[in-house]
C-alpha cells in the first residue's frame, strides 16, 4: 500500500483514539463532579434537617411559653378585678337542716359574670369543702345560694378563731367567680355565731368584702 495512505490511516486511528480517550476523560470528570456534588448534598442534608427540626422545636417551645405567660397575665388581671367586686354573705341555720348560705353582688360590669361555687376555710387555710352556687332568680341584685350540711357548718365553726366570745368565730369564705370565661377567686372574712336552736345548735353566718 502507498506509504502516504498508511501514514494517514495510522494518524486517523491515533486521532480517533485520542478523541475517544479525551471524551471518556471528560465524561468521567463531569460524572465525578456531578455525583460528587450530589453525594455531598445528601451527606450534608441529615445534619441540616436535624438542626432545622431542633429550631422548630425551639420555636414551638417559645410559642408555648408565650401562650402560658399571656394566659397567666390575663388571669392575674382578672384576679385584680375580682378583688373589686363587692360581695355580701349571710346565712342562718336552726335545727338539723342544711344552712342556706347566700352571696349577694349589687351589680357587676364584668362580661359573663357568674359565681360558680364557694369554699370554706379557717384562718389557717384548713379547707372544709367546696359547694356549688345557684343563681336566685327574681331579685334585683345578683344573688346566689349554696347549701351547707349541718355537720360541715359545725366543724367549720369549731375550727375558727374566737372573736371576743367563744360562741363567735372568725373564718374565711373563698368565692369562685367567672369573668370573661375565666374562673378566679376572692377571699372574704366571715363571722359565725353559734346559739341555741331548740335542741340543735343554730349558726348565723355573716361576711362582706
């Protein structure tokens, strides 16, 4: 064969081999870069997601604390307003019957105001039970009534501090009222007087705040 054509053939083969080799190298380099970046992204994704989840937990915790603080602040403001509500307590029991203890509020400018229940305490904060209050209809004031068993009244009276006489005791009533949908308490001092009720002790309860 002609030496020129032999040279051309050999040169073309070499050029083709160089081209193929170069192309393979480029493809390999591009693949390395692409898959290397893809692998790096996957490797870094786990700690990033973990940190993001931690931040979400922190944000959720902050929101929860903020909500509780707002609720506590609102409750504290309502307690201050509750301590401005004038309440009168009165009740008399004679005989072996429950004492009807009545609570009266002249008026209230508070929205959704209601007296829910009351609790009896002595001056050392020893409790003597909780009793539901029912609204008394047909009266000009906001009047409520709770029914206290005779034994409870007797135990409550004897736990009180004497006030000048042994038949006159200082005690405490805690009134639970709801305002704006939140229940808040107000304490009031009470005087309970014991007398003879014809075979049974009679008790006269008086208090105001």
